[in-house]
């Protein structure tokens, strides 16, 4: 999962159209699957991962299978769809869920236009 997160972070920094979505965001979310937890921090127009998430309390979490988490991070499937299918569980308010879904999906959507 760490490789998928790192790939996502590289992609989003190249995507100028996505960055306005996170301009004023202040979200800390744990991504959890297979005994591994990675914390994504979205703050002040930036997005990065925290190496030691156990040290900080976070109120939001997305958990599920490695395959579903990979689909989310690659933007090939939407967060709410994966949640409806029972592949992921998101403990976030609807507004945060929609923002995260947009960030993940739009990062992929822009990339696919360049690869055609």
C-alpha cells in the first residue's frame, strides 16, 4: 500500500487542477489495510504522509482490502462505490468523504487523458 500512496502523492503534485480543492482543507485520515496504517495529512494546500501515525490521534479512517485501497488511490474506483460494495469502510462525514473521493478520482481522471 505504501507504494500506491507514494505514487498518488507524486501524481497529485503534478495536477494543478486538483490543488484548489485542498487549498483550505485540514484533514488527517488514516488509511488502514492488512495491519498497515498510513496517515494522509491534507493541510494548507499540501498533501503528505506521516510515517508514525500511532503517535497522533486521528478521527477519520478508511479501511479495507489492499485491492480496494489500491483502486481508491489509483482513482479507478470511487470511495462511496467501494464503501457501498463493502470493500472499504470510511469513518468520515459525508462532506469529507466527497472531498477525498474527488481528490483521488480527479488525480486519476487527469492522468488518463494524457495516456490516451
